[in-house]
C-alpha cells in the first residue's frame, strides 16, 4: 500500500517517482533522498509550466526555481 495513491487521479506523471522514493527509504536512504529531490524538481517545473504567472529563470536549478520571487 502506497502513501501516494492519491496522485494517480490528478498527477499520474509523478506517481512512479513518488512510489520509488517510498520503496527506497528504508534500505537506501541516500538513494531515496536523490529520487525525492528529483521529484521535487519535476513538481516545481510542472508548476512553472502550468501557471502562466510564473516565469522560469535562466538557471533552472532547484535553488533558483524555488527562490524565484514569483514562485514565493
């Protein structure tokens, strides 16, 4: 049973990565952290793509896209 089943209906593109993080967390925590960071990046980039008020900065690293003034 997954904690991320709710993603299936509205955000199916994220469920695979979310469930992968969930599976890795107990036997490969570092791997889970890397996958979780990747998932966060994908979710934030999805937000930029679907919100016309957000303008993606030139440098699309996680720090920059989450600290962009319009995103805050």
